[in-house]
C-alpha cells in the first residue's frame, strides 16, 4: 500500500474570544490522508471550516492542536524558516482569480516571483521557465507582458495555477478554484487540473461546496459539518450510498429542473442551524441529539474505505476510533 503524502491527525483550530464573544472552534479534531497523485474533496456548507482547514494544513493559519505531516515531515513543529523551505512542496490555488493576482505586476513578474524567492532556477533561466509554465496551463507565452486586468476570469485562474506550479510542488490546496467562473470555464479548469495531476503526479485537497464538481475530480470525499468531518469515503460510495444525515441533506439540495420539487427538497434538506454551536460547547446534530465538544461521536465503518462519525448510528457497526 502506498504511503500517504499528507497525513492530518486531530487538527484543531480555535479562534480566541473577540469583543465579548466566546472562542470559535472552527476546526475540531480533523483527520484524513492524501496519497500521492490522489485528490480528496472537502465539502460542506459555508462556515463549516473547509478553508480554515486548508490554510491550517499549509501553516498559513495557527493551529490549536493536532499533527500535519507532509512527505514524512511534521510541519507543526518546524521553524518558520523550515516551513518556508517546505513551501516548495505545498502550494495554494485561491478562490478568486480577480483578487489573487497583483494588479500592478505583469504576468511575467507574477510567475517569476516564486522562482526568485525559492531560487529554484538560475536567474538566466527564469524567462524560459515562465514560458514553460504558460504552456503548461495552455496559454500563449507571448502574453506574459500583460497585466491581470487584460485577461478573462478563466485565463487569470490559469495564471494562478501556473504560479502555484512554478516551484514543482507535490501537494496543492485548491480552495473553491472554479466557483467564481462560468459553467463552461469551470469545466475547462477542472479538466486542466486533472491533466496536470496526471502529468505531474500532483496531490490535491479540493475544497468546494459544489458536489457535482467534487465528484468529477475527487478520489475520496470528506464531508465537513460544524468544524468536523462527519463522513469520509471513496467518492462514488459516498455519492451513491450516503450515510450521515447531513451528507444526504447536501445531496438532496443539489438543484433539479422542477421548481416545486426543488422547494420541497430544500425544505427537507435544511440542517439544524444550532448544530454544535460555534462556541464549540453546545449544540445539536441533525438527529436533535446533544453533539457538544465533550460528546464527540465515534467513527463507524460502514463499508470498504467508508466511515461515518455519528454517535447514534445503529448498533452492530464496528467503531474504529473515538
């Protein structure tokens, strides 16, 4: 069995109290692996902790507890200098291509910047590497003297991807990389990411709320709710045989071309807004049972490579861990 490229164990992020408000447990004991050349899709509604999880893995967000290991090296105990050196192996593709590129920098300078910071190529070789990156994302190298505002949204996202690939990373966090694009362009970017993964043997953490897109790109899917992963399994199995009520709610909420049926589906799929209150101390799950930080549900195996975290799962299922 292939050793995981990335191992995340009990990752937690708690934001401190602000303006009299209690602490916010944004990520609560999250664990999963990503193997080389594979994609894990992290899905859930807005505010569930997906982006914070991605930033914490990349050490862009201070963590409260847990472990993150990339290429067998523990990131959470590294010095800032060592983490900076490790950024050659892990990169970030941001959601909005309109705000993630410096408006006063030409594309050539944007792509050259990580090469200079990490000194990954000789100075004389930078123009050739920039041209190679443009071709890698199916763009004409002749346009590198232009500014970001001279490109469409899809072209800008290709440039963002090229910048992430500049230092030959092994692992890329894609945070809603197509949500700001039209449907046709979304498909083009998803196809590009797939081709790059095959060509460069990349591993992705693909964060999204669009379940159809996640199914198209992910080998495994982790469903996140209230800062916790509540279901984890192979993509086809999670989509065809969802177990956790929240996973079922997400799938039921996928739009259908019938307004009356769609309204009924959305009404049935609305989760309990009081689930595990954001202070991390109180709340209820979709079953209506207590789901506080002191009553973390066990993990139960429901099939090959498919597990659910649910305290009230029917008896007879073997718990994996608590």
